[in-house]
């Protein structure tokens, strides 16, 4: 039996499709609840003024809260992506098949020079040269 293994893109699309279906189902349910609650509350007397939430007029709108939260999440995700990309670069030399030139290119200028290696010198944790023993 020949079974096709889905690609990463196909799996991602399946997840997004399932997410959208779940979101639509939830949105439909919330709309139904809002209709029921709205029709029931319209028949109730209004709340007395002394039951109002103090300083409610100073609170941000729900839209502003959502926007701010997603803006912040976007910034966090962008920073996390930069960090992860740097980790991938720094660890390139450890991956199978990594060539010496590739490893030196990703190590950056902080890496020891060939002359230091030839002299038997290394580096300590702070990156300072240490003499050979």
C-alpha cells in the first residue's frame, strides 16, 4: 500500500482549516447566546445608577485591549524568532554535514583565530585567550 506522507505545508493548512472551523462554530454559538441574553435583558428594568462600576468610563474599550494584547504578542513573537534564528546560526557547526567554512562563517568574529589555535591557545568562558598548558 502506497501512503502519501503530507508535506509540512499541507499539515499547516489542515491545522489552519480546523482552527477556522472551530472559530466559526464558537462565533456562531456566541452570537446565539448574545441574541438570547439580549432579548431577555431588554425585558428587565435598568440597573439603578448606584450599581454602576466606578471609573468604568476610564477603562479601555474591549477593542483597545484586544489590539494591545495582539500587538504585544506580535512583538514577543518577533523577538523570539530573532533569538531562534541566532541559535540556529550559532549551532550550525554542530549539525551533521556542516563544513568548516560554514562553521567559521556562523561563529562570527569572536571565534579564535588559526594563529591562536596553532600556538596552542584557547579561550576561557569570557572569550579571553588562555595559554596552552
